[in-house]
C-alpha cells in the first residue's frame, strides 16, 4: 500500500528526506520532531547531516536516525580567524553534501538552521532538489538568510518572517507531544523554580542564581530549585552555590543537562530561562509561566523579539542581561511571581494559547508536497 501511495505521489520507492543543520538543541530538537513525523506518518527514510561540534552527534543517533558529518563553522559573532576557517570549510562542506545527496537521492531536503544547514541547502539547490527551510525565529539566522530566495518553500513561526522566503507558511515549531500532555501544576505540590539557559546553559543565569538562592529559600519555605547549568559550567555553578553557603542543600539540584525536560516542566511553577524559539514553543505547549532573559548577543537580537511576543500576550515577564547585573532585581522579580500562584496560573494559560500542536504534521505535509513535485 505504501509503495502504491509513493507512486501516486510521484516518488520512486519509499520517501527519502535529508535534514541538514544542528548545533544547539534549538535546532536539533525540532528537526527530530519533523523526522519522527515523516517516519511515522509517511513511512519516510530520514537521514541527517550535521557537524561534529553540535548536539546532533548525540541526539540524532539516540533518536534512531543516521547522521553524516560535514565540515562547517560559524561566520557571525566570531573572530576573523574563525571566519576565515569557515570560509575555507564552506565549499568543502558543500562538496561533501553534494556527494551525500547523490548517494542518498532524497526527494526533498529540509534545512533547520545551524552549522550544517548552509552547506546542505546550497548543495540541494545546486542539484535542483526541492528544499524546505524551517525558521523558528522572528528574524532568520544567517544560514537561512543565505538560501532564503532560492528555497522551494519555508515553514516559519512568525507572520513577519514570511517575507524572507518564497512560499512561506506559518506552521509554528514542532514540540514533543509530552509537552502538550502536561497538566496544570497541583497546588499541593511544593513550589519549584526551574532555571535553564538552553542546552548549553547560560553564564549570566549561572552567576546570578547562587547570589540570591539563599534568600529565595528563606522567603519560600518549601521552594525547590532545579538548575541546568550546561555541561561545561555545571561544576563551577555547583561550587558557586557552595561558596554561598548552600553546599549539600537538598532543595537545590544543579545538573549539566536535563534529559527528561517534559517532566521537569511539569514539576515547575515558574521557569527562569532564555528565550530561544524552541524554548518558547515548549513553554506554550506546557502552559508554564516564565521569567525570560534573552541572550544579548543572539543574532539580530532575535531572542528579545521572541520574548516580546510572550510578554505582550501576558504569558511571561522579561529581564535583560544588564538587569541581572543587580542581583536584587532578579530576586525581587522571582519573589513577586512565586508569591502569586494565581498570576502564575494565568500566565501559563496565556502561554498555552500561543502553542501550535500540529506544527510537526504541517511541516511534514509540506515536505511530502515538495516530494510529489520532484
């Protein structure tokens, strides 16, 4: 039956899709959601192309998908030497992707942003393969801006982002179904603050929280703090809590990485976090209140623009990195929110109105449509 359906779609044999990109969890996690939807709903064979420096090296194989690695690097917010090295690696990466595409022969290529997205999408365009750009941020990253005018179609998260691409649709960001299944927090459970700065942690949060944690615990007798600090910063962050007199404090848990994030969201009353696009989508799906601290050096200030959407909807509060230079500002904001469970519940309900539960299905359908044209 599947072979008959594929013939009707104009494809030869099983549907094959290559997903290019990665780096941070904000790129890899939505890409895996798209891959699972293509595999489970359309019986597609999905392969990934990434780089050795990204989270895809762990998450993609764990997700059950094949990953090929190519050379690529950063061009923005890096040194001249790094830019020169990337400029040398880029054509080599494109050539490697051309070889992979000729070997795999996909009917469509999806670019999700990140280091490998540029070479993968450029190679697909050179070979005249159907291409779909996935762009979760209000302003596209460099990789998607470079290929935006040549891609076949694009799936975006914000209406204003459509102008950067051909045939763009607003689909939202794919989020694991577990986030949508999260129920409102029980009033009987101890209050919990979840602190995280994305998959790699956030230095500004790692430095600020130990300075105010003791006073937060004093103000809220049953409060628990769970802090994802990032693999490189977990030990220094734990030491900062110890220097603040919190060594062995059972109500604080510092982790390098939280693998079961839906469960962590479910147990939290409030999240102190960055405002990357995937984080925002998870907040909406889970219906959780947040205090957002946008990454000040994010390309085109896209994290601030992401946060403003939630703030304007009454789903979140926002502080800048400069605000955190004064620890009292963070302490007061967190205290005011944790002292008002009714406001936290209302913020969570507003966040849920911003969620798009069918994003993965819509994006997968766009990929299938492109494959039919091939």
